[in-house]
């Protein structure tokens, strides 16, 4: 069992860490880690297929397919202490570009891991869920 002095020192270190993370704005978001299957032009994506994660057209992460038909990304959170966009923020829409084509579906950034199966074809349609609601409202 630890001595009272050791416990107090440990609590002090913990309090200082929490204070520093709140005071200095250290990131509290985790990486966004989408992964899953990737169909490229009707077939499983070949090894070496280049992938980019983009937000508003800005490349924020890159990777390549290392297992046929599978992909995985580690997209860092945006550093709000800089003016340059270098990661994701809540509510950002992420588009994955496979080779020369945008993959579907596009998705909202998230903290943690999630499986999202993607399809990249030469014909893409960028319809967000909120857009679909607006289209349905036109026909009421």
C-alpha cells in the first residue's frame, strides 16, 4: 500500500495534468479510424491503391491499400491552435478518394473506430442525408 505522501503526490500530478489539458487546450478528440471493404471500379481494390481522406477538398490523411479489398485510415483531430487545417473536427464531412475517384458513402467525422464499406466508381453522386430530407420536403 502506498504511503499518504505518495498518494498526495500522485493526486497532485493528476490534478496538474487535468488543469494543463483544460488550460492549454490540449486535444481531447481521438483519431477518426474508418476501415472496411473497398470496391474499386467493380472489383476489390488492389494492393497499392492510393487513398486520401479529404475535408472541404483538403487532404488531411493518406494511405494505401495493403490487403486486397480492405482499407484503414488514422485521421488525426484538427489542431485548433494552428490556422492550417490538419485534421478533423466534429461535424466535418469526410470524403475518401481512391485513385482518381471519390468513394461513397461520404461520412461525418467521428472519434474512434468504425467500419464503413466504400465503393469507388467512375460515376459518383454526392447526396448527404440532410439533402435527401430537403428533396423529400419539395414533394410534400
